């Protein structure tokens, strides 16, 4: 059974700095109307999805999530350093959208490896929209347990000002998995993240506003189905 918790919007605190460095903007895409070049504030678990190689390198050089060099986390047989656009399963998502313009990046470091894939999404039929995108990140931590920070950021994803966020725990996927829906003044974010040993998989669908596209429930089911297939494919044979 999934557990769902609703959180009321947080009040802004103009005098207080954000608790984490702002996430760099996603790679500019010509058809993302009104969003290109904007610096997003995203719930922490969503930020893990869209984090650029610059922020990924900063995390890696400080030891990654958990910050400890004592003992490598269990890799659970996952491969790392791959082209995620080629390895990721998108069959379920493709029933809802047409996927275009794949853009991949890979960070390799002794502390962790991270692969990213960004794509444009176009809804089918009445759900057509040229300003939606999907961003996916797979991070394999080699030093330090990612679990404490992952759990805190996932369960506390409503900490940002001017946001309305719901957090839903997904059972039967990795060690832990969460589906986070966040409405903000500049976008609507649907994020599925999975923790499994030293691996963190996260995928986020971003659209300009709530109510556009095929619906939250359909997107959630598609992301979960594709995550199961992708994680299985990323395990070493």
C-alpha cells in the first residue's frame, strides 16, 4: 500500500538563504516556451534529477551524499558511466508522449559516477504540448551512503517557498522510492526517485503548469513501469 502525505505551501523567508545551492537551469531547448534560461528552484529530490555536471562534480568532490569515505555502499550489481539515453527504458512514457531531442552527459569520478539524459516531450492528441521535458539521472555512489540525505530530501520535499508539494511513498521498487508532485509559480514537476544500495535513480517530468498533459496518475504509472525496466537493465549481467 502506498502512503501519501499532503503538505501545505511553505511561506517564503526572504531573509534566509536557500538550504542548498540553486540547481543550474536545464539545458536550453528551443521549444520550451517561457522556461529557457530560467534558474529553477526545485524540491531537493527533483534537483537530483536535473543537476548538471557542474553541480554533480561539486557533490562528487565533497564525497557525494552522505559525505563519508568509510566503506563503499553496496553497488547491488549496477553498472555505471553509461549513456543513459541509450540504456533507459521509455516504453511506458512513449504511450503518453513522443520523445525527442535526447541529450546525454556522463560524470565519472572516484567518489561516484552519474549518467544523465534529457529529452523533449510532445503529448499525443489533445495532450500535445511543446514545452514539456523529461530529465533522468542515475548516480552510483562509490564512497558514502546516500540513504540519509536521500530520505531527508524526499520526505521533506515541501521545504521550498511558494510551493505546493505532495510526497507519496512507492512500495516494491528498490529499497525506497518516492513520487513527488510539486506546483510552483514557474512550473509543475512530477518526480520519481529510487534508492537501491549505492544507486539513486530519479526521473522528472516538467511542464509549464498543472493540468497540462495526460494526467498525474498516468504519468506516475508510466514512470514506475519504466523505472523497473531501466533498473533491471542497468544491473550487470
